[in-house]
C-alpha cells in the first residue's frame, strides 16, 4: 500500500512539530472566567484582523455559525441563505433545532446569490409572514467549488440589508483562502457584515477551533448561547495556541494549496471519463463529474483508495478533492498518475 494522499478534506491535517511545541508551551487559565491569556490573545488578534470590536473562540465552524444565528434571531424568524450553503445543509438541522427559525433558500450560481435575489426573498411587513432577520453568505463557498464571493456583490447585498433593517452574517470558514487568492484583507470582507466566523482547523491546519467576530454587545450575547450549547471550555489555551501558530505560519502558504488544486484539475481534465472546468478552480477545492458507465461511484472511490488516493463523493456523479498543507506538489503529481492508470 503506497503512502496515502488524503484529499477528502482540509480538516484531515495533523499539527506540525512547531504547532505542537506552541501548544505545549501555552499559558492557560479558565476561559469560562475569561482568564485564559492565550485565548484572550487569540480573540483580540482575530477581532482586530477582521476589524470588529470583539471575538469569541468556539469549538467548531458549526458552533460558530449556529451561535451567531441564534444571537441574531428569535424563534419564528426567517433567514435568507444560498440553497447549498453549509449551515443549511451540513450542520445537522441546527438552525431549526437550536434557533427555531426557518430558512428561505435561494439558488445561486456556484454558491453566489445576487442582491436582486436577496431583495426578492425578503418578506413583506405582514403578520402572515415570518420576519426576515438575517442574511447569511458563505466565502469561500464549499459546494460552489471553493468559489470566492465577489466583493462587489457583497456590497450590493449589504445595501439591501441596510435598507430593509436586516443583519448580515458571514460564514467565513475558509475566508483566509479568499483573502490570499484575491489580496483583499479579512477586514475589508468583514466590514459589510454584522458578524463573521473563521475556522482555524481547515486550511490553516489547527486541530480545533473557530471564532465569531462582531460588536462587543453581540459577542457578549454569543457568550450566553455558547454556554447554552455546552461550549464553555476551561484551559483551552492549549488549542488556542495552535490557532495563533496557524495565523503566524499557515496563511500565506494557502497559495500552495490553490496551485496544487489547479494542478490536479489540469492533470485530470483531459481524461474522457471526467468532466471538469479547470478555470473554475479559485482556491483549494476541485469538484468534478465522472462518467459512471464503466464502473459505479463506489468502485471508483475504492479503486482510488487502493492506489493510495482518498477522495469523497458529494453527489451520485460528483467527487470532491481538497488540497491542504499535508499534501505536496509531488503528491498531486502522483494522484494525477493514479487517475491516468484508471
């Protein structure tokens, strides 16, 4: 069995020796009492990085989104979200189960919805309808193939939100990928949102953790809902230190992941049984469709695995591959060879 090239997700990364050393040296305290200096440093740094007053460290990207949604809404409200967005599809029904709100979905173009679509989805002020309280956007968009949300469209959507008195939340789990790819700063993206989240355990390589940012008043409200969900952690500076290390060492290197994703797409794009547009690869995700005439999807994924390449199907004919810091250029070249063997 060859060494495994794991392209299932950028969450499969392992802490580097340097990151483990930073974790071992972390100064800690009880974060529930606000006494963990490493957590406080991370929160202050991320709040400043995104241009907000305050930040809150939470266990996961799902917790970040769901705490933010709960803090923005009350049961019976409605939120607007793209049809294939992560909080609606991949967070275990938490929007309904935790916040008691319903989602009005809009089908976007590779995950991107327009200001006109948002305007049309806002409910009129009538007691027959749930009030529209929140607009959620995702940047980069997972099911959109790692697509970067155009800044100009974000500006136009915010204009609708301001005119209608609706809050804006950014699911920025992979926001740093968008920033590195475009040169646009995190604060520039975040300024159009009342709250935003970023994840440290995806492309940045930390083992755990996400943060919510917003006004001091909003983050104070988020504290309550984090506690309600069992998210109050104690000497968590050990993992916060990994997040600080990731911000110091693993942001600019995201370019390598983007380059490797394009290399993979170009390397398999000429195969007659694969349908892919390499020009759509903007960050670290590669989605492609396969012709299942020759073999079923299960057999294809199994055959790739036997040859040391792990990928994940996301639909009957669609496969996702995600590049990350534990996958090198030579790994991608070997993965392309495996595809050509098949």
